[in-house]
C-alpha cells in the first residue's frame, strides 16, 4: 500500500476516482492506451508506473482484453458440468477466436453453459438462441429455486421503499449506542467468509476519531459457485440499501460504497435503480428525514479481479492503486478508504442487518445456533436436482439441504463448499456436518460464503486440483512470494500430473502446502491448501497413483 497514492487519490474523492477514470479510459477498446495512462498519472500527480500497474492488473482493463466481444464463463461449476466446450464451439461460429474472452464466474452456476455478451449474462439453453441474441439483443432471464429451511429472512419478499422509509424513521429515533447494542446482541457474524462479529467492527469504526467515514458493501462475490450475493443485489436490493443505512448510522459514516463485480451487469442495473428510488423517496442525502444524519450511496463497478473481494485489496482498488492486499494492522476500521475509518461488510451481512436489529437483537440471537445465529444463504450448483438459493437456518444438518434439493442429477463424489479456499467434503462426511461456522471448522472444512459445488464421479480430482491452482495462481495479487510463486509451482505440478501423468513428489508438495499456509499474507495463499489436504485425506485411492514419496520419477496414466 502506498500512503502517498492513498492521499493523492483521496484529494479527488470518490466521484472523481482514478479507478473509474481508468475504466472510462478503457472505453470501447477494452484497455486504456498509453496516452490516457500518462494523462491520468499527471492529473493525479502520480507516476505512469502506478496507472500502468493498476490497469494491467484487471482482467477487463489489461491489454489482453482488447477487442474481446464475448466472454465464456470458466468458473468451476461450468467446468465441472462440462458445458463450456460446446459453448465455445457455438461462439466460434460467430466470433473469431481472438474476440472470445473468459470471465470467472458469471454466477449462473445453477444452469451452467454461461457466457456474457453486450453487458448481459446468459446460461442454460440460451446458447441455442445465440444468433437471435447477437442479431436482436434478445435478453433471456435465468431461473432458479429460491426457498428456505427453517426461519426465512432473506428469502421473504423484499421491503418496499415505503417500508424502508418507515423503518428508517424508527431507526433515527434510536441513539447510536442503542443501535450498536442491538447489533452486538443479535450476534450477527460476517457472511463473506471469516464470520467476524459485525457489531464489533461497527463499534471500532464508530469509536475512531474522524469527520469522514465509509461503509463499503463488498459485492465482489468472486467464489466460483457462489451467487447468493447476486440474488440479494437483484432481488433484495432495498433490504440491502437499508442495511447499509443502518451500518452507516451505527458507524458514523456518511457514504455507502457498493463495489459490484463487472461480471454481474444485471446486479449493477438493479442497484442503480434502487438508489434512484431511495433518492426520490428522500431517504438519502443530508439531514435525512429531518435528522442530523447524512448518507449517500456510491456505486463502483469492479473490473475483474478475484482478490478485490479481500477487503484491503478492495480498498486499494477503489483508490485506483494496484489491488494488492494491505498488511494489517492498521485495520480498515481505523485506516481504510483514503486513509479514513471504513467498515467493509459482505452483501448478505448488510442485508441481514434490518432483521438483526429488531427487538433489540434478541429474536435474531435466538435463531440458528448460539455461536452462529441467524440464517445462511447457500447457492447450490447444477449438479443438484433442484439447484438454486437455499436460505438455511444455522444448525440445520447439511444432509437436510441435500435432501430438500432432491439429491443429485448425476453421481457426485464430493462437494466443494465455501469457494476455492473452502473444504472439499466427501459425501460420506456430509452427515457429520451442520450448516454453521463451528461444525465445519471442527470437522476440518470451512463454511465460508457457503457456495456448494458438486464434483461429479466423472471429474478426476487431479484435474480439479490443477484447475483450482490455475485459478489461485491467476488471481494471486503477487504481494507475498509464498503465494505468488507457490500457487504457480503447484499449478505446474498438478497440470503435468493430469496432462502427462508426471508423478508429484509428495514431500515437495507437503512443503509447498506448509509454506503457503504459514507464509502467506492473506487467506488466498493461506487457504488454498485446505481443499488439497481434504482431497489427499479422503481420496487416497484415486490420488495416490499420482504421487511418489521419493525423488524417483514414475508415470501414471494421464487424464
Ligand atoms: C482471497 C479472498 C477473497 C475474498 N472475497 C470476498 C468476496 O468476494 N466477498 C466478500 O464479502 N468477502 C470476501 N472476502 C472476505 C473479505 O476480506 C472480508 O472479510 C469481508 O468482506 C468482510 O465482510 P463480512 O464481515 O461481512 O463477512 C475475501 C477474502 C479473501 C482472503
Ligand atoms: S497470499 Fe497471495 S493474494 Fe494474499 S497477499 Fe499474498 S500474494 Fe497476495
């Protein structure tokens, strides 16, 4: 992190941000040209190396993005489903190879066969209508199950703007300390992966001494297989904005920034419309509803980088810096966006706040489990008979979720739960698990953001792990060498094993995993060994032939 760039970027503020100007400079070509990078550097009083370094980081700003007209999803759900070879063949009938880019992932994990064209996402049977989509701009909506097991909060109808206004009137009658006490009492924990208590984070920010503070909604949902934030952004938009207002009031922030991934164009439109409705209803701006509270929303469109989901990389991204992870402390609650106190929370966390604070937080605390109150959205991929969005009361047996989804469409051997950094759960371990942070952690897995990917029997695990490391290496921010080098070396080891049957030295791999776990600065490098360790533990029969315990080379049949 450069404190100088933070300060220089902060001078221009959010409405004139370097990051957005880099996006605008990419214009129609897909990447900013050298002249624009030089002009931007001059205007922000920074070096061209800074603007170049930032622009070349992002999938949808870097020079390789130039001339791309259509993008194919390369997320794990689509890869596991085996649909993307056919999608690519169809696209090639209309576009030259060099005009086809890749996106990861489009959040269409329930239907697969996903691609992105002209600012719209398509999936399922849409590829059959490609000619029509290209010629007439036909927009096709996806379909998925939305249901609940146990208490329903986030899957009930969204609040109307009028209801939000009424709730805000009641909120503003409460003291900030009362609101904070209710959030703490509710026990609500962050839903983005780490499960940190929300009340504590808001309190740290509220106590920080500064006239300007921010609330950031982390809508960069990058875990391939996850689309629960997309659902909330599009179907529970008012609930989410109300949650941000509550967080802003509790933390003493005046601006709510929504950082939304470019891979979710429909979410961006939904949020823009909801912000306009809030403005029209007089529930944004200064002196809100006659109070001394002021709050405005700012939408920032991301540009394609998984690591920007990590909260400090996200902050650097908004500042227009290369989105590398920051060393902590200081934490964002003290030193966040433009060096000012900032609360970063996940979409689902913020959308849960309006319900969490009701009744002084007591009702929410009574739902779910004692340590993990409330509900968790789970996104089930296309391997389930009824894929979709399941709101599950914490503490529910995982088997009940699978049963409710009608089991699997095809034989599945394991579930990858909680994104690429999450655990790989073999089917015979499912009955040990309940849906809550503790149960997963105790069993050696991770609930994370609770996406659920089926790994079919037909998918060789060595290939799955090679793809996982390809993703991890591509998405590493490069700040620390255990991850920058380690993920790449692991990608090479697993790819050679899968493609050419070249055996992996087990001791070497164990050393590599240990180095990643203990030497990485953030959970990207630190977390990626978990699914590998699970795979090695639970699938020795399938994986052992790919390993040797000596330096002697052996060959196994390629997959
Ligand atoms: C590699 C990596 C990727 C992450 N991606 C996301 C993400 O896409 N969305 C998210 O909310 N949190 C993500 N996180 C977690 C955030 O850093 C942060 O903990 C979270 O936004 C805090 O919100 P919460 O307390 O409401 O969960 C990621 C963390 C890491 C290490
Ligand atoms: S672990 Fe990887 S993603 Fe995290 S800081 Fe290090 S290089 Fe960056």
